[in-house]
C-alpha cells in the first residue's frame, strides 16, 4: 500500500456494501478453494508495495509452501513528506526501512528473506514503466516456473496497484502467446473508491465477482495483526484494513483502457503522481506496444 495520506470517510453505504458482499461471496469450502496448492506448485504473490501482500493474503501466507513474494516498487515515493514522517533523512533510507519491515512481516509468516524479491521501481512510478515491468515479469514467471499468482485487482484505488495488475495480466498473456503454460491468476482485495468518495477496503468493487470469503480464525487474526504491526511506518494508513476475513477470486479479463466500475478513481483525490485519464492513455500505449488487447 502506498505510504501517502489516506482519507477514510466511513458511512452507512460503505457498511452496506460490505454486508452485501459478505452475503454474496462464497465462504470457501476446501474443495473449491482457489488457494488449493497443487503438488509441486510454486506460488508467487506479486504486489505493488511492501505491505500489500499482508493486507491481501497475510492470513494465508503461512499456510503456503514454496511461495515467493515480489514487490514491484520499493515503497518509497519521491515526496520527502513520506520519508520524513518515518524519521528518514532521504528516500533511499526510507526504501531500506520499507524493505526491513517487509522482511520482518514475512518472517512471521515463515517466509525467508531469500524468497523476497523487489523490482525497485520508485513508489508512484509503476505506471510510467508498465511495459518494462510486464516484460520483466514474463521472464521472471518463466524462470521461477510459477504455477499460481496472487495479485491486485484493477480497481483504480492506487495507480501502482493498477499498473501491477496490468503488468501481471500482460506477462501471463505474453507467455501464453509464446507457447508457455500460463499460471493461474487469483486476486486478493486492495481498496477502491466508494460511491460517496470514501475508501472501501477489503472488498472487491461492485459489479464483479464478490470473491470467495475466507474467515480467519483467532490465531490467524492475531498473527496477521502482528504481521501488519511490523509496518510501523505505515501504522496510520493500515488502520482501515480488516484482519478477520480475506477474499479471493479468479482474475477476470480486463479492458485496462476503461474504468472497471462507476465510482471513479480513489487516487484522483490525492497527489499520487497520476490522474485516471492519463493512466488510461498510458495503459493503452503499453498494451499497443506489447501487442495486446483486453487480457
């Protein structure tokens, strides 16, 4: 999750959306769970920022075998307000802090530092590098023989989230086009803009599959809280995220050049280095260069 300011405006409609999705979502029985790991299968969790992996799938990470965690950005934007708030004197120091927090969080899940990788794209700059990220991801997925990918949905919550979603979909499509066996794509929840401009966290945006709802037991909730607590520099922005359930769904085919829902982009309300109208243009150019359409 991006470390900049997040404004949370709770309202009745937001709670109603949550209740609707709990009713509509399927509480995953083991026999249909999207996260059942096939024998010998490697899982990759591909996230935009350090902490996104814990927000989306922290309760399930300790149960996975042969899992790799890839963060595309280093979690450190150029804005000095972010790293000064964490008592860092420059951006590189803040990036190192974000990495150390990730290592501590994943250690609690039983995932060693050797299984953590970062593409070191600057926070808020993933959208400017979609094509390069997609090509690098395609190679990375082949080299690591990944069978299942967990990643962000395309929901206009944060431009880095959307850029990573596009890059992952594009990488899988490129590998499939070149005759490779594409991994299964499963989405975890991030956040998106609600109908009144409020932050909706832990739910998929309305209009699509509400996902498979996975309740976390008391022990797992406690562990996930501990994992989130390692991200001390992000304590304030992590406050809205729940630790009692996680949701997953098969990744749909997206038209990345058009809004995925009607509530607008959450990031349009902030100075996160991107506006949605520009993002769609960038996405279209990246897809055109890669020779892809909806994917």
